[in-house]
C-alpha cells in the first residue's frame, strides 16, 4: 500500500503538472517540505519488509533481523511530518491536524507503557534471576528463573516471554522464549536452542544473572481448549510449549495425545520428560523421527496418518507448535482430515 501511494501520487501529480515522472520526483525532493525524509522512510519500510521475507530471514541471525526490524520505528517517525505539511486533509484544517497528532501520540504512549514501563515495573516487582542452567540435546539449554511473588503472575502453560538478560552487551536485546514447563508459582522454566549468537550465549550465563521478562504472550494455553480431548503436535524447539501444555492440561487419562516430530532421538529435546509425563498421567505419546532409516518415507501429517494417530480427531482441540515446514504440513493435514479451523490452535516458530 505504501508503494501504491508513492507511485500513484507521483504519476498523478506528473499528469497534472505535465511533467515526466522523474521530473516530478525531483520536484518532490527539492520543492516540497518534508519529502526527503518521507522518501527515506519509505526506503526503510521496504528494507524491513524485504528482510522479513522467509528466504531473507533464514539467511541472517535473529539478532541482525531484530535490529533491522527496529528501522520500522524510525520510518514511522521521519515519514510522519510530510503528512501534515503536504496532506490536503491537514494543512488547511487545524482540527484534523490535532486529531491526527493526538492518535499518533496515544499509540506512542501505549508503546512506551506496555513495551518499556510495564516490563520495568514487573522486573522491580518479581526480580527474576537465573537459578538453574542445564544443558540438553541438540544444542539446547534449560534455564530456570526464580524471583519474588511469581504466584501473582498471570501466566499459563504454553505461553512465551520476551527475555532480556541483564548483562553487558545483551540487556538491550529481547528474545522470544516459550515456557517448557507449566508455571508453578515459584519458578519459570525455558528450554532454549542455540539458533543465534545470543541464544547460544545463554548457555554460558552465570547463575544469578538478572532477567527482564516482557509478557506473557501467546494463544497456545490450556484456556484455549474447549473440548475434553486434546491433541498436541510439536517439533524442533517448538516442542517446548507442547511439553508445558501437557503438564498444564487437566484431563482424564487417555484424553491427551502427543505427536512429536524430530530428526532422531539425540536431537529430540525434552523427549525423556514427555515420555515420563505421558506414562504417569496415562496419556499417549507418538514419536516420529524424520531421519529414521526404517521410516524415511513416512509423513506423520498426512490425513491418513493423523487419523491413525488420533482416532476421532475431529473431536479434539489440536495445538501445533514448530518451524514453518512442520506447521504448514500439520495444518494442511488437519484440515484435510476434517478438523474444524476453530479447533486448531498454533504457534509459529521462525528459525
């Protein structure tokens, strides 16, 4: 839409003025107020958009993508003023200008309150610190955070936080991490895979490191389930909210089934915990290894296999968490198997 606005406005004014498109662009830059910053802002929007495409996103670290993503804030700010100085709805209407500025200020205030002030207040109240750190398979580490008054946190199994580890060089960067255990009122546990520079560095953080947690976020939680039977599907590091959901669901034995997709056993984080939980609670666990030489052509997300894994699948609430390929295959298979969309809940993990 931004591109359409730029192209249509340029062509429209060029027609009115009887000038070429390139001459009109020059006129915008030289003769119109605040248009240089508007063009720069437009370019920044395109940088953010292009680098957010999946093929570009996979070619860079999360940290680099996150920094580039911040340019969207810069683009909004530097593009804003040309709306007032050249927009026909504003430069002759003081009331419209006041209204437009006011709603932008309100949005900025919401951003400051909920993205910065609220996490700082929460940090002062709960004083989260790393209490335990344990290495796991497939370059994962499980950290346990403890603090004060955690029983007052409104957090559910399956949700995620944006965590800032308050040490030199890392305090200003936030990363999304899902709970890998149901919150118990005294601790928060996360299992993190080394997918970037910062997530890899978590494995070396000392016990006692202070943590600022923004959240919780996410629609994957036991509260989203409306049916007695629940199917949980996860893979990769996306198994973390699935494991937490399994622990947080209050269901009768046999009413919960888990499908875990992994490369092979030594690259399956939390598998031993899933096996113990399902056995203790009388639920069912199905594990599918993509690198199993005896199972190379198996597609666990085909409608036929899903119906074999989860009998009466259409009567289940289904929760899916994992990387894009897993999510795409699972969602397609679930819909083809007849599961209503309102019963499918998912979280997308971008690697």
